[in-house]
C-alpha cells in the first residue's frame, strides 16, 4: 500500500475517532468544506484545516462565518418553494441552511487501481450506492485495471473541436500504453478495452464525512472524484452503452462526463462547453481521470449549445443536457445581497435558455435516441415547465417514466418527488394518465426531483428523459 493511501487511512481513522466522540455527527467541525456547482462538480470553497492547538470550537466558528445565507435569495425560496414543495420545503430548507449536514459521494475511477481506496472507504463506514457484480468489482478493483497513465498534461492532449466524423477512434488509438502503471505498483499494461464491463462505483456515508481530495499529479490518474451523489442519476437515466455516440451538451466541469465513462465505453463522447475558463477546467478534469487510450474517444467542443442541433443534427445516440440553472445550494450563499438580487433577476431568463438547449439536444439526437435533461434547482419553472414547453413544440419527443427505474430502487438513499408544482404531499408513485380532464397528472411524468432532507441531504436534482420518435 502506497504512502499516499496510508496517509489517507490515518486521516480518515483520526476523523472517525472524532465522530465517535461526538454525540451528533452532523455538527462535528469539518476540515474540508465542499460546494456543488451548477453542473454538480465539486469545488473547494474553503479548507478548514485545524491548526495545532486550535479547538473544535474555533473551527466551528470559522465554518459559520464562511457560510452565511443571502436573505433576498432565502426570502424568494421561502415564497416559491413553500408553494411548490409543500411539506417537503421546511426540512429541505433546514438542510440547505446547514452545510455541515451535507453528504457527498466518492466516485471511483475504473481506470485506476482503487483496491486500497475501496478498503479504506469500507472501513470508515462508506457503502456502495449501486449494486456491484463480482465481475465488475474485480475489474474495477484489480491491480491490472487500467492505469494511472503517463500522459502529457495540458490542453494539447485533448482533441480540438471539429467535425466528429474525423474524430472516431480506430484500432491504432486503442493500443495499451506501455508506460502505464498503477499508483504505488509496478508498471503494467492497460487491459484491452473490449474486455472491460464497467459498472459505476460510488461510495456514500450516512453521515457528512469528508474524504480527502486528491491533487492533480501530472502523469498519474486520480483514483476518485468527489461529488453530490444525486448528480449521478441523470447519467444512470441516460443508459449509455458501449459503442454509442454521446453528447454532453453543457459539460463543464466534467463530473457527469466522467460518470458516463465509468458506465460504458462509448465510441465517442463529445463534451461541449462554450465558456473558455470552464472549458479549461473541463479539459483538466478529463486528463486527470482518463487514460491516453481513451482520450481519442473524447473530444471537447466549444460550440454554443443552442446551435449544436443544427450543426450536428441526428448524430448522437444519447444526449445529456445538464443545463445552466439557478443552483439553489450555491445561490443561497451569494456573497452579498446585491449579488443575490442580481442572480434573482437573471433567474427569470433561464427557462428560455434551458428550452433552447433542450430543443437543440432533441435535434442532435438520432430518431429513436434519448435525451436526458437535468438541473440542480428545485424550481419548477426551470424543471417540468421547461420540459413541458419543449414537448409542446416537438411532437416527435416523448417523455419516459423514471419512477420505477430510478426513484423506487434508490428511495433508500434519496428523497424523490414527482416534479410538478404544488403537490404539497409526501411523494408517491405518480399516475401517468390524465385524470378528470386536468393536466396535473401529466406533470408527474415530466421528470423526478431529488429534494434534500435530513439524513438524505442529496440534491437538489431534477431529471427528465425524453425519447425522439423513430
């Protein structure tokens, strides 16, 4: 076991001792605080590493100082969400106002040896979010599982934007990298991609424990990615299969693109991000987790997502639209009242942009293909209302029910609500047929919503799957 893994184990063991000595684990001072961006990738907003001799009390005070809510945003949330979420809003509000209670997931990287990390996670009380088969576990955890490749860091190692017909990989792109090796182990060759049967692995903890992050190390792949586990649900709904062509229309910072690559080995994954700074962040994320042999299957595009459907019409099998939205977790902690008020003014313009992106995605997907639309807001105007608007404009688009496929099997970990405004009741399986001539039940099949609740602090996350008719 490498010195790095031993170091993680010591940190986590010490952290566990602190938790066990604390009556309420959710109020234990955190030494690393994470926030989820609009595209649900982790971003360090403060590192509360306790200095020698510093008391837990001082760490708690610093934490509270770092995370004060923005009153104009909270006022609007109270007004809107108390109507849209009913009884679910009060506990959701309590979670959003207590960052110390926020949970997070550890998504393992199947292209890196993770046996040691898995053992440490399990010893600290983490458990797998998704069931693992014996075959997939051995492939993901075995020492010869693809590598921490020696590869050139920087933007040049990713293919530039361009026509995807020129970017499909050929056999020469998929040769094992002779310099590949697993962290802390001998040099080993990367296994044939055709032999991999990947299964997404994410570990979660019932308490808000913080697992240490891994710094970028040129030439070596990271072993895991920290994220809000609810952000994996749109990827699961996408149902990507080996050999498919996939578009991530709003890809930065790259967490969902990485999750796609954990689920399958597509023939092509196009990660689109028009903003140059976010695109650089995306490129670095991909390079930190994907070996060179897979980089040839991944391109980074800089197109305006609203016009993508015109330039690449009918090209993709699957399209993910993780749309820009009024991120509730982030916006609630706007740095000032002025920033909060500015964001709220911008909020009214988001549904039009989101609808344009969803229409573009439906144009980019082939007949019979699937589009998944997602946001990280509770707002119905950015969720089911956007889906309904686009469905009214696109007769070839058909929504698909996700309740039995996603919500029911994972209800142990997430609190799901049928995504229609004003239900105000404890979530239950929605009816998919109109009742009494009203459209209220129609809203039920437009998508599902993950609502943060005590003990299940994941989300917010809305997801809807739409299939284009053949």
